[in-house]
C-alpha cells in the first residue's frame, strides 16, 4: 500500500494546513463528480432494474453485455444518427444565420440598432419548454402556420406537420434554430467587435473588396471564436430533449426520438438503469472523441 | 537500476501492464453474453399467522379512526406525527380538504406532496425504492405501477389490514364496482394497494345530431335500420363513417392513436373479440387473428374518419376536439362529459350523449371490453414510520362517506363505489344521465397491463401501434414487432415470475371476458 504523500521537509505546518483547508472541497468534488461517475460505470457493468427486487449492489455482474446490446440496438443507433443529423443541420444553419446577422450588425449603422440587437437575443433567454410549447402550437393541424397556408393557398394546403417524420423533425430543428441563432450572433458579433481594426483598414486602403476582406482577414482572425461557438452549441444541441419531448414526444413512433429522450425512456420509464448507464457512457465516449477532434484545429490556432 | 526493475518478478512494468490489460479485456469480453436475470427477492408479504382480530366500528371510517386510537394507545404513533402523501396535483381538491379533516379527527399531521407530471411520480417512487429515505409514507400512483413498487420492495402488503379493518371494497352494499375492486388493489393475489379512482372510458357523442329527424331518415335509408347508439364495433364503424363530415369541419371520431394511449381503442376491440395479451407461458397473443383484425379496423377508422391529431396529439386532444364540436364522438375518461357540459369549456352544452362502449357478438352474447386507463391507487411505503396508520388513513379516505365527499369534489379522482352512483351529490357532479352509462361501462372494465414492467410493455406496444396508425407499418408487422419486444421484456424480468403474475391478473378481468376465454380454451386453468 502506498501513502500518496511522502513526508518531506517541504511539508511544513503551513502546507499541511493548506491541504487540510482544501480537503472538504476535494471531498465534495469526489462526492458529486467521481462517485456518481463510478456508480454509473458500475451500473453499466451489471444487470439491474429497481423492479427486479434486488439491491443495486447485489446485482449480477453482466460484463460488457449492456454495451454489446446497445451497439446492436437499432433504436439507439437510429436515435444517435438522428440526433447527429439534427445537430449538423440545426447548428450549421444557426451558425450561418448568426454569422450573417453579426456581419450585418457589425458593418451597417441604422437607427435603433442596439434595441434590435437586444431583441434578437430574447429567444435565447426563453426556457426550452416555452419555446417547445410555442412551436408545438404553431404547427398544430389547426395552428397558425396551417391557417396562413390555407388562407394563401386554399384548404388543401394544410400540412400534417407532426404526422410526417421528416416534417416533424423539421419543426423541431426550426424551433432550435429560432432559439439558438441569437447565441451564434452574440458570440460572433462580440468577436467581430474585438478584432483589431488596423488590418481591415489597411486592406481597404489597398483596394480589397468586402468579400476579400472577410475571406482573408476577418474570417481567419475570427476562426477561434467561431469554433468555440460551434463546439459549445453542438455539444448543447446533442443533448436536445425538451423540444422533442414537448413537440412530438419522439413520434410518430420513434421517428423523431432524440438520444436523450431514448435514454430518459430507457432509464426512467422502462427502469432499465443499467442499460441506460451503458448507453450514456457510450455517448459520453463518442462526444469526448468528437469534441477532441473539434478542439484540435483550435489548439493549432492558439 | 534497470536490472533491478527487470528482475522484479521477471517482468518489466510495461510487460506486466500489458499482460494485466489483456487479461482484464479477456475477462470482460467473456462476459459479453446476455445479462443474467437476477433472482428477485419476494415482495414484502407478511407470513401467514393466526386470524387477525377485527377492529370494532360500524363503518370503514369508524374502524380506521379506532385503529388510530389503538395505535396511539400502544405508543406506536403520537399526536403531531407527520406522514407525507405523494400524489398528482390534479388530486389536490380531492385530497387536501380530506387531509385537514383527518388531521382534525386524529391529531396526526398528514401532509400532501404534489407532483405535476405523472411520469415524475414514477421516477420519484422508483428513486424512493432505491434510496429508502422514507420521504413519503403513502403513494397515490397509477394502478399499473403497483407491481413495480411491490417487486422493488417499496410497498407493504395490505392484505392483513384489509381483514383487520374491513374497508368494504369487495362485499356489501358499499362495495366498489366489480372488477375495479380487484384490479386496483391486487398483485399476485395479494392486496398491495387500495383503489381511489375509476378511470373507465366512456364514449360521448352528439345527441343533437342523433335526434335530428333528417339524419335519422338518411341513416335508415342508407343502412336499413334505425339510427341508434351502436352496440357492436361493426355498427360503430358505420355510425362513425355516417357522421364523418370533413367538409363541415366535423370528423366522425376521436379515439387515441398517439404515443401514449394508442393501445386503448385496439385493446377494447381485441379483448371483446376474445383476445388476451399473453398465453399461459407469457408468450404474446397479440399477433392472433383477433389482434390483427382489431388493429386493421382501428387503422381504417383513424385514417379515414379522424383528425390527424388523433395520431400526433396527446390525451388532451379529446378535451378540445369534442367540446369544440369538431368531432361527432369521442372516448375518454369520465371527466370528458363534464368538460363537454361546461359552458366555460364547451360549445356543445346540452347536445352531449354518453353511451356504453360497443362490443363483439359471440353466439348471440354481446361481449363488451372497456379499457380502464391509468387509474389511481393508494399504496404504503415499507419505510413509513407507521404503515398501519397510513393504512387507516387510506381506508378512511376511500370510505363510503368520506370518499363520497372527496370524490364529488372537482379533481382527477372519479366515482368507484357502486352505492355512490345513486347519490344526489354524484348525480350533480357527473350528470344524472351519465352515471348509469359509466356504471355499465365500469362493470365491463378491464385493466391496463399491470405486470411488473407494465410501463415498458405498454410503451413498446404504443410505439408500434402508433406507427401502424401513422401508416409507417402494416398492422400485422406492428403487432409482431411489439410481440418481439414483449418477449425480450419478459425474459429480462424473469418469465416464471411474470407467468405467475399474469395468471393472477387474468382473474381481474370482467367475468364475461373470462368466460369467453374459457370457451375458447385460451388458458389451461
């Protein structure tokens, strides 16, 4: 057995006291971070549901079977693919719209610009649940969107948004884009404001076009900020739950079910906590890998 | 130094780690076989002992109060002791005034802990089963969670207290409507809960259209019979098709075909045809001819005569569609009748009729199977400071007199004792015309799947049924997929235990259905 700290002359009373003072916080961090993580890992390696009638620490060891089951679970893999697709589409559009808005606000001056910029940020401040409910109502069969469509194109123009899996997914993506484009706008607009003006002024003096200035000067300087915004937003969007839960419940069938919703159902509705733990850990590994790859260019920049 | 390291156990550290890693990986890989099923502990059941002495008292309420006095006298509880009841916020009006009265009568301190989302109650209950904090003494939960709670070791078996205090649930003039008395309380033949609700579905329709002479003539011309409330599902489908008027903004029917209650309409037809969810060995029977035909009929009905939100909406759609007058008929819980008759929520006040749920003819006998969807039952935590005091409360609350007052108040708990169907208070609350219909439907009520893992069985069924309703799957395929999923759940939870539970659960179905099963030779017993 090794004692983690060796006594040395440097370990004077002052240092011991320092260690002692941070000990409660260390223990707290262990308790709230490490212990739950260890329990999740343990659960993923056993076969246990509360309704099985045995205590979790007495559950039979299941090895990697929960992981194997997850990798063969079509619903899990489809939810994973669907969530990644949703993230790709929604976050890309949020980024492009946010960038366009940020450039517009950065370059143009118009009366009430500050007020408009503030209003643009409001969606981001709304709870997910509120946004989900609003968009759910918007796209109901008798909702405002269909009302407008019918007014413009006649009674046959009504669309069953939630019955068609693709359209249902689209309404969720739209809600996400509406809510989170302001985040992209905010981050990129702040980034633009922080850029040094000299390179741009020099380029303008040399006769560079707006596109050339953006392509060769602004974009490279803004890249780290944009990457951070994309990573944060993508990680957040990957966990999408509320919008799906409220707008479609994952339906029809499982055609709009996100990964988080499936994990929730498995863990808390079906009570398969071991299996949900294994899936959650697989997702964690995947996200960690993706995040690592995404951060790499940023590290090169910095 | 290097030599010393190399000589240590004749392995370098790298070699040792490599070997250990390989061994660990090999060990883990060898466990990739399907997870074993643990041996469950037996749910909390007291050992059978000598006959329990009955508590004195003329009524269930009186006996419950005497029970509290005895517990106090024995020093098991004392004035001011606090007991917490976890329940849904929709029951506040039913429960809170009763709690105040109970506390006044007993000197105890029973308090309410509300939860707004039904699904969260399940989560809290299961958390309690794991953490055993004793935070809640009484749970008012969905009826079909009783099995999960019992198997998780969370709730106590009340059977002996039923004998001791006699809640008059299954006998006498105050009995619950049978078979609700059975399936709201029994699991594996023992009383783990006490029903506090009646969630039997009823069908509501537009009485004004039915009474219209022009409609009556047109119907008679078309079908060669009088326009009457349909008795069979076949008649019902014609009736709905006849009144389906999309050009006038009225569709024929709203029946749930969505993610959470899609099974209701299908199950009513399936079971009235003589179908059962499982056979003796817990092999699913839903892919039988009865199951497939029932689903084909329902898919036709929903796709041709219902608004699309029957598939995409939730339970509340019935509560907007029918009262606003955009469907000819709809089925739901008893409260839909109240909504449709309330000028604040309805445009069709005075135009509403209620009817018995149709059935299927079998050799001249009409077999009706009416879904009892969800329903609420009281159960008691094993970790309560005095489970018996909790039992006394629930007996008092569900008693013939106290319960009458509590249930007549607006809330999500509905009438369940047979004698109450003649009470003026209830006639006022529900409408005198509706109560006989609800009583008739209640007598034909069958339970949700109430086995251990009921949530999962029902969710997987709903998932595939909704796909059939949305046109994503053929009915036969949807049922086959659901059956495959059910097999996996049964195997995971332990088939033998589920077989025993299902054998008992079948006895909670209405007698005519059990008779039909016997006639068809569906089960060995």
